[in-house]
C-alpha cells in the first residue's frame, strides 16, 4: 500500500510500544527508508488516530481514508518533521488538516445512524453497560459541536494533549484554543445532565 523503499538495518522490535524518544528515532529510521520502523509507527498511532478522527469527522466512511492519507505523509515526507515539537503533535496536525480538507470536500450532511449504538473505539474489559451509555451520550453531544471545538475537547480529554501543543497542531494561538474549549464546554454543559465534571 505504501510502496517499497530500501529497508535499513536496526529496526526496533515491533512488539515494543515506542515512547516519545522512540517516536523520533523511528521517524529518523523512516527517513532512511526503513519500512519496519514505519510499520511500528503505524501500529502505534492507528488506534489513537482512529479514535481522534472518528470524533472529529463524524463520518465513519471517511475515517480510514483520512487515517491512511495521514500516514502516507509520514511515510513519504518524514523529512518535513522539523523536531520543534513532539512527533505525536506533528502527526496529529497532519490528521487534523487532512480532516478539515475531507470535510470541506464532502460538506454535505451525512447522518451517522450508528452513533447511538456504536461502542467506544477502545473499550476496556471492565467497562460496563452504564459507562458505555454515558460515553455514547457524550459522543453524541460532541457531535453537535463544530469540528474545531470537537478537536479541542477530544485532544484535551481523550489524548491528554496540552493547550500549547493543540495550538501548534491546529495552527492557531493558545488563546484561541482556550476560547474554543470555553465555548465547547459551555455548549456541552447545556446538553448534558448533571455537572460537566462528571463527564469530562
């Protein structure tokens, strides 16, 4: 799918989840044409990106397309990473920009008929029915937010990315991120019963 490039020696063990420094090392190996390093990055980021994109796009048929477009950039243009941010920030920024392009391309409203019944993308074994129902309600409420507001909420609460990094990947000032979060939280508070702290 990603074509063939010469494979460099010394690829890391694919069974080990990379930490932040490993991400940069893997990307350096990808720059040298190491397909194994790319496959490890792909496996590490696939579930996280899939969840982020599912919440941002709200169009299941676009998620895999945008995810693959994002990772195609990582494979074909790893040299565009300048080292000024974490690799994860760079990859999420690519995914965010690709998502906005996909939404502009297909801006016709498409009802997500499975939103009320679809479980979380990464449910834990301890998750009970009540938790799934709460998450479904939260995701449904988030679906009423704009793409920018959904992205800020999702990146903050589900991916634990700080405002400064979010500002970098969304290419906007930190104050804009804070303003988007303020408005998103106010909108969610109006839609969800109880205290917002019980949800986020």
